C-alpha cells in the first residue's frame, strides 16, 4: 500500500468506530479500493470473493450497470425531497411492487431508511393500533429467544435478552415477554410439544400483548438457526386465536434468500405487519419498508392521533426508491429461484459434509444460506486475515462461520468460499482455546 492508504487506515483505526468492535483495541479493517460483481478489491491488492453479500444486502453483485444507471438517472431529476406533503414516482412504483409481491393483505406501505427503524415502526404501529381500539393495556410484545431485530431501543427490547448483546441497557428497555426459541430444525420431524410454553404465554398474557414478532424460518444474528415451518404456522394460528398482531421480520430473509421470495411462504402464512430492508436496493443504499393491513392502517388513522406519529427525514428517498425498483426488476428477470437452487445444491454437496470435521458441531443449509457451527469460538482477527489470504471475505461471529453470497455467484466462487472454510477449520490459530 502507498503512504496515503496507510494514513487512511491509521486514521480509521484511531478515530472511526466500526460495528461491534472496540475503539481501544479495534479489530483490523481492510481498505477497499473497488468492487465489481462478487469481488471486492482491497487497496493492498487482494481480490476477494464476497461470501457475505455485505450483510445480506448485495443480491446482484457490486457495480451493476443497471443499478448504477437507475441511480444516475434519478440524480439528474432530484436526489431528495421531503415526503411530508410531497410524493414521487419512484416511491409510488416501489410501493406498488411491494404490495404485489409480499404475502396477501399487506396493502399499506411505510418507507424508512434502515431495518432497525422498520422494526421500530412495526412495534409502534402495533401499540398505536390497540390504543386506537381502546385497549391501551395491550402494550407488550411477545417474541422468542435467540431472536435479533436491530440495535435501536424498541428493537433491542425484542432481541434475545441474554445473547442479544444488549444486557447493558436492560434497565431502560421495554419489558417484553420471551418464549423459548424454536427447537425443531427445518428438516427434522415436527414436534408439536415445543408449542406448549408458547401457547401458555399467549393464554396467560394475551390481554396485555399487542404483537408477536419473529424472524420467519431463520433466526439470523441470534445463531443462524433454521427452524421448522410448522412452528411459524402455529404462531399465526395462536395470534389469530388470542387476538394478537403478527409481525414478520423479513429484513434478512426477504426477497429470495431462503429459496422462497419471503420466508413466510414456507409456512404459507401472511403476517399483519412485515418488515423489509437490507436487500431492497440490491445493496446500493439504505432503505427499508414496513407494510401492514388495511385494518391496522385505518384503525390508527381513525384513532385519537388521527395519523401515525412517525416521519423519518429521508423517508421515501427517491434515489433509494429508484435503485430498489431497478433491483426488484432484475430479481424478477434473472430467475432468482434457479440462482438460489444452484447455490443451495452446491452447499448441500460441499458444505454440509463439513459436519464430519472434528472442529464442527453442526452444518445447515437453506436456500442461499450456508452455516458451519464450530465447537470453539473463532479468533476474529486471525480468522479474518486468513480468509483474506485465501481469497474470500467471510465474517464469522462466535462459533458461527456462515455465508450468504450474492445470487450471481458462480460455481467457482462458491467452491472457493467452501474451500476457505475447510482450510480455516484445519488451522488451530483461527480458534480460541477453551
């Protein structure tokens, strides 16, 4: 690297706070020079295959000409206008598409600028809905352990209370109700007895529960756990029985990643509220959406406040909406089902057998998601460096080495990712001693 690049990294290390790391002893950051397709080129010269889709978001690869063009064309018109009292075609077109493709009944679209905010909006909608119905006592949220829904305050209150990294804020968070995490794995025989405690919690607390929130089928940052569709189907039934709203957090799972356009489709259910984010713009810009039923929107609108009391400054940003429209058009055209099927097949053939490795406790695959759970925690700095040396970008956490590559990844890219995981499993230095 040249002098300027070295200076950039030094300033970054001393002043720029990256996610989930210390400022006094930060994990190393790698300076990116460019990105194209599934490759990230580092300033130090390495060209690495992205196995993370930049945290679930980059579907069609980096520097996509159609997405670039959508962004530029909208820039020539206007980059942003306030959404209060004004509207524009990119937002209208996006909302129309989202209503068409999401599970049935979700006809009202609230646009925001991040996944965490989409969750905040969903929770706030739920509380205001019941308040508008004269049932303000329904002010708690039921959820499951091992869940993750974001890092803002209401979102933190429905993340796993132990593993959600938010214990420091426990005294100031909303006090919600937690059921055991789903136990039966996706391909295991369904065990209905695991619903016993969940059903009990609904029965005992439904009078004070506004909504039940869950990540459909895949619990992401809470452990990359892939659970049985019958569990999700039962959640819908319980919400119906006990008059509780169902919120599906599809921020990570939405738009094809699991092999269905939305993970709710595995259970053939439709939620009352759905949260979308990450993939909406193909990884180009931050954008999120919360969709709800007519009943929820109309009840809130006819209630005491007369409106939904939320309005992000960059709500409905035209640039983000324009890119999202282009990304959804590519998704539809490029036969994402076949792309995901190809990724899943290779993962099943080459990643699942890593379960036999002495350092692996389990492996699992669903759609374009591959997970290797090790028996020891990784040494983050060491394993990250080793992955770069092996020509890939994979960002593990805890004992989990997981990949969700862009949909456009080719066979040789996927093989490189799996081989890199195999290599680090054989390297003692990549794991912390017990």
